[in-house]
């Protein structure tokens, strides 16, 4: 398999989503279906609290395999594109906190995979971009929507309409990535970041849902009130509040 999910060997609360198709981690059609399967597994796997998404040391992911795309009819492409778009949306809405560990190039669909994560940590030598426009097409797996929400419409248009590539330093400056570290430290920095958020899974899920809802203020406050009421009724909430009052060890959150 070129895309798979595995527990981190040092901490079972953390999963690692690996993309591995040398030489450049281009997404074959079979990988589109694997992304969908892995995303479904995350939605069904309460043991994981955080996920690190990683690719190769020189290519995080180069996006869709263009040689395969060129052989698709417009009708087939329209159907298949929805598979990857929905898979990345499922990753973006997974109950876990997701961190993309970006080494090397994250281009096209590879950049869109990183955009689907909650956080992005890049190596100093990383390069990101959505160069689809140079092929006569456009981003189709969430790039136009997620990039705009991250960096604003003007910057998103600049990157998408020019297809230019963005080095890590500029990506950090415009908010495309959250942190830049030495290339050798990317994966461990992402693991460390993920474990910071490996707390009560129910509260994590609902807090993330409330932030990502992007609603008008009145509707957002209504959603927030509903979700905190749901959280408050859980065993995890009672354990956390009791541990604080009794000044005992950090609470054990069981996802109930």
C-alpha cells in the first residue's frame, strides 16, 4: 500500500498517516481510494487523539499522477475527482487533531493534503504550491477553498492563478504553514505538536468542529452552546472537573 495508517511506536494516542510512492509521491488512482479508506478509519477509531501526516524526505507529495489523469475522459475525471475531494474533506473533519509534517515538495494534491490538516510544520527546504494552472486545469481537492481561508482571497488568487511555488519562509510569513524547523526535525516536531493536543477526544472533536464551522456569529454561538452541553454530560468532563477540584493527577480521558 502507498497510503497507510499506523500507531506511533512510542505513544498509541498518536497515529501516523504515511504516503510512500517513490520517487515523488505522486498520487496514483488507487491511492485516492486509500485516502478515503484511511479517512473513514480515523472517523471510526476513538483510540487515536492526534495524527501526523508525512511523506518522503524530498517529496511530501507531488499531487496527482498526471500521466494517469491524461488518460481519463472528462466524465470519468469528474467522478474520480470527487473521490479525492471527499477523502480530503473527511481528513479535514476527522475527530483527531492533524499535523502535516512537510519535507521537500508539497505540490498540487500534495499541498491540498497538507491544507486539509489542522496544522502544518515545514522544513526549511520545503516548497509548497498549487501549480495546476500551468497544466490548464485548477485545484480540485479543496485547494481553492482551504487556501483562501488560510491566507485570504488576494494571496490565494496570487498563488493559484500564477501557479508559483512558495518556499517555506514565505509560506510561514503568509500563514500557509504554522512553523518552520530544520529539515531533519520536521517529523519529530510534528509528533511533539500532535501530542500537545492529545487530550480528551470528545472535547477535542467538538472544539475543532466549532472552530471549523465558520458560521455567522449568532449561529456559531448556538453551535458552541450545544456542543459544550454535550461535552459537559460526558464521563470525560466529570473526570476532568473532579481532578481539578481534588488536585489529583491529570485526568484519564476515556472518550465516554
